[in-house]
C-alpha cells in the first residue's frame, strides 16, 4: 500500500473529523448506488448496484452522465473511506464493481498487427465511432474515459488495496489485463484522434497513459508508455499553452483542469522515483500557466467562466497543486488574499490526498493570517503586475489590487474562435468590484443539444453588440459554428501616467460587412471607479439597427431615463448609464456557475430606435448622421451600497469620449 496515503489517512483521522465524516457519508451513498452525475440536478440518483454502465439514469438524460459514471470517481471516495475506517464494505464495493465492469464493458477491437503497428485498414472515422462515442454503445470506452480511469480511480486499487484480502489473484490478473487494454487505446488510438496534440482531451489521455506506466511499472509495456506519455505531454504543453501561459482554447476552466492534471503527473513521477522525466522547460511552462490562472481569477476567488467554463474555485485548486509540486508559497498566499482562508481550506481538503505534506498547510495558514493581521500588503501587491495582455488568446486582465475588494476587468475578442468551447461573445467582458461580480459571463451550463446550449452561447446572453438582432456568426449546433469574421484586441495603454487606473483597451471585429470597434476606458480611482464602454460601428446602412447587451449579475433593477440601477439587499450595487441614443430595457437571463446548474439574472439591452439628425436631436454630434459610422457610449459605476451619482454629458463621437462624473470632466480622444 502507498505509505504516503496511509499517513494522510492517519492525519485526517487525528485532525479533520469533519472531512472524515463527509467522505464516509458520500461513500455510504455510493454503497447504495446513489451518485451525483451531470443531469441529476446536483442530487444523488440511483445508478444501479452494480451500476448500469451503459445506461443514463439522470432525469435530464444529460449526455455527459454515462461518461462521468464510467470514470469511477466514486471509487476514489470508497477507497478513501476504507483507508479511514478499515471497513471492508468500501473496498469490496470497488473490486466487485471492477469485476462487473470488465465483464459488461468489453473493449472494442483495435486493429493492431503482430508487430504492434496500427492497421491501415481501419480508418480514423471508425476509431471516432468506437473511441470518441460516435455510437452510444461504445460510451464506456471513449478514449477520454480510458484516460480518466487511469489517473482518477483505477490506480487506487494497486496503491491502496493491493495488500488486502479484497485484491485476489483474480482481481490482480484482471486489473493487469484491463490496464494494458486501456494503455493500448491511449497509445494507439489517441494520437490518431488528435494528431496535432492541440486538444484538452489528448492532454488528459496522455496523463492517463503516464499514470498507467508509473502506477503499474511491472506491465510489459510500461517503459514505452512512460516514454510516449512524457514526450506527448511535453508536446501538449508546447502546442496548447500559449505565450503568457494560457491554454489555447481561452477557457479558464479547461486551462485549470489541464494544469492540475499536468501538475498531478509531475507529482506521480516525483513520488515514484524522484527522477525527472520532464524537461526544465516543461516545469517552467507550468509555472507560467499558474500566472495566467491568477490573472483570470476574479477578486472573489473564482475563475472567470469565459466560454465553456464554470465560476468555481478552480484557480485555487491550480495554485494549491502548484504548491504541492514546487513548494513555492507566494502564489498560495495570493490565493488566500483573494478567496479567503475558508475557501482555500475547503479546496485543500478536497485535494488533501495528493498533498505531499498535509501538516504543512495549517502552519502556512497561520503564517499568512499573522502577516495579514499586521497589515503587511507588499507580499501580495508586489507578486504580480495588475495588468496582463495575453495576445495569442486576445484577452486582457486588469485589476486595482490583489485583494478581494479590488475592481477588476476581463476583456476578450477573438475571431475566428479556437473551437466550439468558445462562445459567441466578441468584445465581451466580465467585471467585478467590491467583492461582488457585477457583469458576468453566463458560463456553460450544458453540453447537450438543447435550446439552453444555444442560449448560453448566444451573443444575447453576453455583454456584446449586435446588429439587426442577429448573432455575430451562425450557431449550427452545440459543437459547430458557421463562417466567422476576424477579431482581436488591438491596444492596451495607460491613458494618463499620473493616474495609473486609467487604461484604454481596444478591440475590433468584422461581421457581415460591419466593422465593430469597442474601446473600454477604466477609470479605477478610489473615489468613484467607472468603466466606460465606447462602441463604433462602420458599414451600417440607414435601415440597420444596433443593440447593446449587458449580462448583469443581479435580479433587481430599475430604470429611469438612460440610467439603470441594479442592487441586491446588503450588497454592492451597479449603475449603468447610456448616452441617450438607444432605448434601455430589461429582460430575464440566466447565469450558470457550475455544469447542470443555473440561476436567474437580468440582461440590460440598449436598442437603437430611430436614425437621423432630426429624429434624435444630435445635430453635428458626429455619430448618428448620414454617414455609415455610428458611435455609442455607456458607463458602468460600481457602488459600495445602493446610491446615486451624477452623470452628465455622456456621449462618444469621432472626436472621442466625453463624460461629466460628479463634477469631474473626462475627455479621451
């Protein structure tokens, strides 16, 4: 048995009884066949006992449910409960389910010659059918699930149950055979499904192959699996992690999921023999990826849910694993500063079984608390810059400080998209102030081919601009878009060196003959922060109408003229003011912070009604004239409590942006 895990179990028994009780509670549900899956609404659902591995037991019939069931994540909970209690029911449940799965879910054939060479007779389309779930009957053997089983659950049979009565010679023989079959899929099939090494699935599958090699070194193929996995993970890092450290899909969720797996792979290598099978450049790349993780973390301690992402504490998990691997405490201390000790401790407890030294964590928390109590801020403020422009991903992150009360902005414009994990949101942004997210990306919610998938990906659910009520490009299906234009962030500069909070970020994109330029001006002063949104649209005809959309993370709002106030009891509020050229209105929206879960929000729309000088009274204003270029301006004002501010003279034209805010005049060319 793994001695480190034995010591971790002892540590939990002695010091963390609540965690032990929670693990046992979940393990007892698993004994009864009750699991939480995508589509079960966050509540346990009966999956069978033993599980019906090819059936979807969820009320919503979420397509992800069968995949997740076949990852056997509940085995990890059962093994942990066994390590904590010695109760053989938990271990027996794992080995019984293992025997059943091997019998019920036989692997599709891989056409490999006697020389171990992949047969040219079988085409990639056939492999996609069999190993990328082209047919539901093959779902348990999707290559991604083969990888997940290796690094999530199956290795624990050897690590934690090997020297117990529950691993018989029959189990031992079956495990060796099945792990070999898994490794063959990952060795032969995965590289042919993802030859460019540019997809998160391939990275995860190579992590699975690495775990198969290091956790089952006695298998005949372990040496070549280890070499292939290490080489391909190096290639994945080079292909998938861009300059600045961000994963190429531009979705913070997948960035952090992949990063944690890469860090876990390093842990597995170091724990086994201490010899490095990865280059120094690989480790430095992971350190750089941790920087992107923190920049795309809201001051509230959750990730920006851009694209197919969730607003969860995934950034904190990445930073914790960075500490597990590298031992550096600076980023961990910054995570505590953002998320608070309770959140960081909760994430740590969910990851404690991978921690090389659990007893060190509480000692660090006490050190951090003492420094914060004494008011020593420099260790957080000096750690990272307050701005970052990730050019390959076309994303900009700005914040006023590395603390929970900071004002922060995430802004992105990237067309064409990398893949269909991206949403239809060119020029959209996410905005947080005073410990509350105010302008939100709606998140991903589901991968199913249902109307909600299109809704959550739509420009009308994001903070974007549209023309004539049309999407910026065609939505064809959950995983398919039509032809797209070109879009990118073009500028990030400090507008006034005497006021470091005044930044200008510009982006532009082209769609259906229109050219949209969006400029954001951050007026992040301590007295009254603001975010100005200036939109210029070229190529409009006289009958074209422009709409602005703001996905607002509130459920209460009221409008008076061009000003709308959003609030919740006891929380900071937000004011959004328009320039008078468009009519504001409110509609109901949705925000999803976790897969399969959503909650109500409000969406503020500004819609252009009439066009022409005489109709809108803007004679000589420069925007809505007979020219085909129009300008629009809006300003966002975060407030610590429900209140009011004086906004006057707000407009944008070809000469620049103009606003009077509480007696101060702003004019930016």
